């Protein structure tokens, strides 16, 4: 014999059906309207906006490289002195990293260091409030080269 769920009867239906209908109605009104973009929001007045430099680091055989040291440093054009300090991070368990930078037009050099691998650098450009992705395929550091 299977247990049955006891419900309190209300006019024309069960109590659980009325509760389900109420919850679905609330969720409908809380859902964003079609065409409304979710995720990034614009900065409010007085609040600084930022861009994200993110990436994934792979070993030479294609596996993810966790614990690699990541440095993102400003690289202004025309030999001007850099504005801002280098930002350091490390890759996570999935070989990924993400750092916030000011949402101003700027070039950055992203450098990756890991024991047993050659240092790699790539240039990225940020033009505003955006996300820039960069990927690295590290090469083994062979002695004598």
C-alpha cells in the first residue's frame, strides 16, 4: 500500500494546488521581461566600472594547469610610463583566472609563470566595460635551450 498525501480541501481545489499557483504567479512577475539583458549591469553614478581579463592555461599535452602565476600589467602605447600597478593572481583548479582592471582603453601584458614551463606573455586590449579572454598553451622548459 502506498502512502497518500492528505490535503485540505478549499473551494474547487486542494490547498497544495492553490499554493503552487500562487508561487508560479510570483515567479512570473519576478522574471525579467523579454529582451532585458541579464548579467553585467551598468555602473551607478559614483561607482567605478571595470573590465575583466580572464583566461585558461593549458599544459603542452592539453591538460589544465592549476597554480600557475598570472601577472597582468599595464602596457601603455608610445613608451609612456604605466598607469597602475601589475595585478597578480593564480590559476584555479580548472586552470582559469580572472582579474578586474579599470574600464578604460588600455593595453595589458598577461604573463604566465609555472615551474617546469617557459614563461609566456600575450598582449590584450581593453576598450571599456567588457570581458577579454586569453588562452595559453604552455611549453615545457627543457634544460640547455
